[in-house]
């Protein structure tokens, strides 16, 4: 790594400290920018792919109530074969 003089850019630190400095403009302050509104519609995400010839696999989650105060949360993997 290249040595820099920390006193010139953002203040110094001791020889046992790591000094990281930098600045961004107000519009670039956060790395993740908000998504543009209105470009996306709400719909379920389907994780489905072909496994082998004629067999499709998908994954989904389920939540079933088994009794008073008892809920079973499940991750399901389904394999289907067309005839």
C-alpha cells in the first residue's frame, strides 16, 4: 500500500491507528441508491429451475397453524415431472 500523510487529508492518528477518510456529495452519500418509483410491480418471487430433462424443481416457504399458539414455518422443495 502507498503511504500517505494523514495530516494533509483528514487529521492524524497514532502509529497504532488506521486512519480512513474520504467524503461524498450529498447525492452519493449512501452506496445503495433508492429504487425508482413506479418501475416495479409487487408480485411473488418464484425460485424455479430445470433439474434434468422434464423435471422442474422449486423452493417456497409455508406457515401453518398447528394449534393454539403453535405455528410451523417450513421451507419446501418440490420436484415435478411433466407427462
